[in-house]
């Protein structure tokens, strides 16, 4: 299949005009800039598929219900627990499918589902929901030992390892890691609050043995740091370092409140920022530029689904940091786009995705350049980062398959699915 992109972003500060993408099966086989039009035409700017590296799909049901309230992260968490307590597999599957379909409409082609709402059939429900929506997924099955609701908890890190091993075996259709599959399994430790130092080491060892990505919430709130210092005499990042977790398969989610030595340690790892959630929950502004300077690779996530728009997440990294630093231009637009694409794919264990190049996964997203937000631009790369929004997404391909055409999901009536699933 041949797609001719009016413009495509191949990694630089400016887009390339007239780029021919040749696709066979789920892979891009050739990328030719400056090609004459042929095949299916994609007007606008084509990007590698956007990667949502941190999602809790069920929290889509909180949108508009918790955002007007007062209080802190900790009072919001009680409302989130109330919702989590009501979910079963039968209700979760359509809710997750609708949330994933909303992500596709926003140009997101892979999601990292940080999954701790455990229970009979819940993991299968999430994987089936992703397959039905047509999104690529890494199910980051989360070890959660202390606090939270009982349903979140495994009895021990060993019990988590055993439970998730059977998830791999269930990995026949549609969610194994063979060629052409669109689902992979990964590991998560909820946080150093929920997983103590010994258990953290077990989780890190198991993830390494299985070559799984490993994610954890890290220093989202100052109280989490205070508690870690009090109980263990170390910051959350230091505890993860002691557990042997910090390498390029590890992603620290949030990483908002860090010491300079935490920043240096995370330079060996990845960081997923979720700015729209972090501002909604009054978490703070993470030191994104310092982390990049230390060597960390960035990814982005919609997390609590207050907003599902990776363009908004990308520009928020820069714009929030401008407010905090009093300086502009802390991140180049192409670096922010890289975080929204390749950075997320790498973080989720799909290093062959998030790039428009021969051999890469055929996951890509085209945005209109004739929308009211983008009409008249002379460089679509900064325009996309600083002005595009989810409704500009026209065309989305996942694994060589068209999932969104002319701004609509090819199979699902997404607003209707959301309207039905959320009240249930
Ligand atoms: Zn989270």
C-alpha cells in the first residue's frame, strides 16, 4: 500500500514535502521524500503515530466530575477509588474500548495502560478493548502491595510475578508478541508507597528476566518523598536505584519533585510527563529540561484522561517550564514531537515504532493543516506542537490498518460509546 503525504515529519525542525510511504503488512518498507503524488493521498502533515505512555483508561469516567472540586491530589484520590471499586470486567471492557477509541481519534496509536484495577477477567477485558478499538497496547500490569483498595493488591511481589506470567501464556490471539500482534505485556510497580524496597527488587528482577518495560509513579507529590525519607531514609528515585530498576527499560512517571541527585540517577532511564494531569491535580511542574540534560529520554501520557490530547501534553512541557523558569525555548518543537512519538514507543517496549522510516511499524497520524488552528502556517512542525489539537487529526493508521479516516473512527461511534459506558 502506498500513501503519499503532502508533508511528513521525519525528525527535523521542518517537515519534508511530498513523502511517499510504502507499507507491507504492519511495516513501513520505504520512505521517499520529494516523491510525485501516487497511491492514497494524505493532505496535511503526517507524523509517526503518537504514543500515550501513561494511561489509566477507567479514569475517563471521572472527566468533568472531579475537576471542579477543591482539595488536593489526596482528596481526588478518594473519588478515583470510589469509581475503581465499582468496576467489573463486563463494565470495564466497553469503557476502556471507548477511551482507547477516543485516543485513536486524537492520533494516538499506542497506549501504555498502567493497570492496577485487578479482578476476574480485568486484564483480558483491557486487552480485548484495545483490540476492538484498534489501538496498539502495552499492558503494564501493576504490582500494588500496600494501601489503595483491596482489589489493587497482590499478596506479594512473587504472587504478582506468578499472576503476570500466566498473562503471557494467555498471550495467544489477540495479544501475543508475535509479528503482527498489537499487544505486549510490561511491568509496573505502582509506587514506592505501594511496593516496599525488597518487593521492588523482585519486580525489577522479573521485568529484566522477561525483557519487559518497567514503569512506576515517582515523586508525583512532596508527601510521597517525605514518607519515603521517613521510612527508608531515601528518595523514591534512590529506592528504585537501590532495587536495580534504573536503566533504559525503566520509565519514571511524573518525576515532578526531584533532588539534583534524583535527576542525575534518572539520566540513565526514561521519564513520562503527564502535564495536563499534573496541573489538574496540583502536583507541580517536573524538571523536564534538567532531566533531558542529564540524559533521560522523555515520553508523554494522558494519565487521568482529564484531557486526551498529546499535542496539549507536548506543548505543556515547554509552556509550563517557561512559567517556572522565566525562560522561553527550553525544548525545541522537534524534541517535543519526539517525546510524543518515538520516546513513548521506546518507553512501552516498541522501539521499532514511533518513527517514519523503512522497517518501522506502520503506525502514523495525519493532521489537517487547513483547520482554523493551523491554516496559513509556513512551518507545520512548530505549528503542530504549539497550536494543533486532537480535532485536527484526520487519518490514523495502526499496524498498516486504517483506524481513523476523515476524522472518524472506521468502526465505532465513539461519542455514543462513551455516553453509554460512562453512566454504567
Ligand atoms: Zn498514573
